[in-house]
C-alpha cells in the first residue's frame, strides 16, 4: 500500500513539473508578443503591417493562460504533496490558500473566466465589425460559468 502512494507522488510531481514548464512557455510567448508590440509602437510601424495593440492584447491572453497553469500546478502540489503545502503556505497570498478540490476548482474557474473575457474582447477587436451569431457562444459560456461560480459559492 505504501509503495502505491509513493508512486502516485512521483506521478503528481511529474504533472506539476510539466504544468510549470507549460506556464513558463506561455510566459515566454507573452513576453515575445509584448516585445514585438512595443517594437512596432516605438518604430512607428503601428497599424501598417502589425497592429501593436492587438499584439499586446494577445500577450495578455498568454500571460493569463500562464497564470491558469501556475495556479493549477500550485494547487495540485499543495493538495498532493504535503511537504510542499507547509513550504508554500507562508509564502502564498491569502487568496491562493487551497485546502481542498473545491478551493482549487473555484480559483481555476475564476482564472479561466478572466482569460475567456480577455479572449472574447480580443476576438471582438480582431473582427473589426465583421460579427456573426457564432460570436455569442463565448459570452454564453462566460455567463454560464459565472452563474455556476455564483451558485457554488452560495
């Protein structure tokens, strides 16, 4: 029995490590997009070949996706790796205190919801007035997730 638990810890550790690596990858992608947007702004190329505002908005979406990965990795580490829970407890802000799956689920839902809102704004701006009814799917999903969070918190 003890051997199985030990093996599960290694699997959880692998999940946490690769989730953090995914977060770092999204951070690098966001930094690269931000730098690309700032170069376009400062070189005076704004609006010709590259829209720097959209590039920076894409970077914000990448940063929020990285945040979702980081929250997931920390939550899994706290819940499944008890030694990490003691180490991280004093260093994390209060809003990141995760004691069970419900806390992790709510925190991830809120982070995903924020990411979806930014993604929707990004897609509306990119459409440049060419809207269709399919664009209502994302706001509908955002509304349903918001209602689920509201009901779950009550």
